[in-house]
C-alpha cells in the first residue's frame, strides 16, 4: 500500500507541475495578446486624436483665411491683386479681437 501511495503522489505532483507550467505559458500568452490589444487601441486613439486636431485646426484656419486655390502651390491672384490663400487685414483684426 505504501508503494502505491508513493507512486500516486509522485504522479499527482508530476501532473500538477505540468498544469502549472501550462498555466504559466498561457498566462504569458494572455499578457502578450492583451498588451498588443492595448497598444493597438492606444495607437488608434492617438491617430484619431491627431486627425481630430488636424481637422479642428484646418477648420479654424479656414475660418480665418481666404480660400486657398484648389491647385496645390498655385500663385493665382484674385481680382484685387492679392495672392489666393493670403490672410486679409480684416481677418487678422478679427482674429486679434477674438484673442486668436
């Protein structure tokens, strides 16, 4: 009987040790996957925040400036001889009065 109990106890220890190793492996795998998920979400949040900031700044800039020519880098002048996309004195005064 003593030999059988010793053998069963040894098998039990081996089984528990294997389960422990497997649980440690799964825990590390879970942490890695969770860390990647959080990092991806943080990257996405930062990207969306940057996009919102750019959109907000573009809207604010567009509000306080003349319209920009649709052709990038165009130097086309308007009827009053100003370069398209330049800021008017009126806009600057309004911006300063509003604290911007």
